[in-house]
């Protein structure tokens, strides 16, 4: 699924950036690769849905909740196509973004041993459950959250947000005709020296409560903002903090020498060609 998802992400950003994108029905090599990748993703997702329908058991996860959902007026459940769309959205918006955020976080901690030691000190002092960190631990993991926030500042997975103008408008003296697409980039804003001291540096302390006083509201918006704030923001932070704490208690992830990492700005901000690391028990 990883390879198919990468094809889909590359194709989507190329199509958005193209001045004259060809319709998907045109059998170009890129369109054919894209359609094959979608079929591969669909095969996995639809087979999972079919298996769950046959099984009928409530496993307490999101797919079970979606299968159990019923329309208040008609009593009907979601169709396979509607379920497919929800699961596919979760894979991209709920899995890909969190995975990228955590990847960049471990990358930055490997480059900054002082911050990693401070993180490990906090994790060692916090009570540990049988399976690592849990939701009830989050209020104790102050520095862990600061590390995650700083990683999302430097490498926001949703690095650009698109909005469409329903009517003529004006922003900062610029006319925005109806139908225009406006791009807002958390990545650019998060690296703006007018808003951040040493914007390229990694400093989790800038997210200490006292350090955030007086900071403009939208100097930091890794999940967008306003009425279109990402609906999964709270879940993503909880999930990423738990994973970071659980792994950080047990392992140190160190970058492999001679494996340079670059930014690949697709639909999400991916590391290119990936982040090669060695895991060592603490």
C-alpha cells in the first residue's frame, strides 16, 4: 500500500501544479500509473470492508463504528462506496500525516541530542503503563508535547492549505476574484523570521507556555485554522504524543551516516528518499 499511496500523492500534487492538467481519462503513462495505484488501494480497502461485513463483530474501532452508523431518518447504513471514501480519507489524512510528523520528529531528535536527553528525562520520570504511554499520561508529558509542536513547526505534514473564493474578496490589498484558489502555507509562515527567532533552529522551549505569550494566533497552524480546522487535530496530537513517548522510553533512533534527507513536498511534506535510522535499546 505504501508504494501505491506514493504514486497517488505524486500524481495529485503534479496535477494541482500543472497549468493545463489532462483529464484522468486520457491514457497517459502517468494517468495509467495513477489508476493502477488507486485500484491497488481499493482492493485492500474494499476487501477489508467485505471481511468486516461478513464477520459482523464490533471490534471497537473506527470501521466498526462506521458500519454501525445509521441515518436518523431512513435507518440505512453507509454503502460500500461511502465506507471506502471514509477509510481512504483516514489512510491519507489520519495515517500519512501523523506518520510524517513522527518521522520528522525522530529525525530532529537524532540531530539534537540535548533535546533528546531532556525528552528522555521527562519520559523516565513519568509513570509507565504495561504497554507504554496512554491517553491519561498526556498531561504529564509537557516537554514531549513541546518537542512534537516544534517538529510540526519546522516540518508541518500539511505544508500547504487551499481555499476557494466563493465570491470576490480582498486580502491585504490584493483582489481575489470569485473562483480563485488561495494557497496558505504553514511551512512558509512557520519559517518567517518576522514571527520566529532563529526560525530554522530546533528549539522545543519556544512552545513553553510563557514563551507563547503575545505570539500572533496564526503564526503557528499545522492543522489549519478557523471553521476549517482539521477535525482530527486533537486525535492526531494525542496519537503522536503517545507514540513518541512509548518509543522514546524504550529506544533511541539514530540517523544512519551517509543517508542524506531532503524534503519532498507532495500532498504531505515527505522525507526523500526516506529516513534511514538505527534503533537501539536505551
